[in-house]
């Protein structure tokens, strides 16, 4: 059983993840990524999907054309855990590797 | 410029697409698909992504583990058009080909 992050660990996590924000009404973090077009957005999603499945920890996410919004929370803990931080860091690498817009 | 579907064409479309429903407050249709697991859900999304990009008509969609919710509407027409029907039929084929749960 993975434990929810303590306040200090949570603050450290958010400070280390630019653009990620806490979600109103849920113990979760969220970020929206913008790419050049749909192909780039879906290429990013494919990288994230493979990484997430490898970690057995899956995002809640949506896509509209070149935008991908990702919410992370740990169902088993009903809140934010180190698993979310680990996946967020891999997502950041995937976004950089895919080529963010602007 | 593609035209919005007339009421009769809209009724025919919905009758031919089981499980799709009109969306409250938007001129759009929506359906949620459930698969065996995340791998199956993302395999389905990949098929849909390739087909959608080939049609240059993209869904608004979200995924949580084995569930994929897809909303279709035509931005250029600010409503439901034949493009949405065409993409919905391809999505149905992809879902059947991937293997829906239950």
C-alpha cells in the first residue's frame, strides 16, 4: 500500500514539476500540454501510455487536437503519492522529447 | 464548408450508431467504450487516432484505465455533420476490432 504524500513532500514535488498544479476538489495534480498538431500530441500520448503501463500506474487524460490534459492521482491511496511524481517526471521527459509547441 | 445535419439525417445517424447519444448543451454526440484493460483501450485509441488524422477530423476524448469516452462534433460547422457520422462508424469498427469488454 502506497502512502499519500506528506505536505513537505507534496510541496517539493510541485516545486520540481513546472506547470503542474493541484486540482480543486481532488487530491490530484494536473497539467495541460500543447503540441504542434494532433500527430505530435498523439505521439506524446503513445510515449506516456507505454511508460504508464510499464509503471502499472495510469493517468486520467483527455485530448482535443493539439492539447493533452493529464490528471494524476493514485486510486489505491485515494490521493497523491510518489507514484504520481514518478509518472509526472516521465511525462515531462516525453513532452520534451516530442517537442512542445512554443 | 460542411453543413450541419438536418433533423432527419441526424435521427438516421443516431439510429445507425448504437450507444451514441446526443450531448446536453452541445451539438455533438458521445459514447463511452470499455475494454479489458488499459492496453486494449490504448490500442483502440491508436486505431482511432490514425483513422481520425487520415480524415482530418479529430475527436474530443478522454481515457481512464479501460474506459474511453469520445465526443464528436465539427468545429468548422459548430455542430454535428456528416464528418462526425463517418468518424463514428470508423470508431465502431475499431472498437469491434479491438475487442470490447463484455
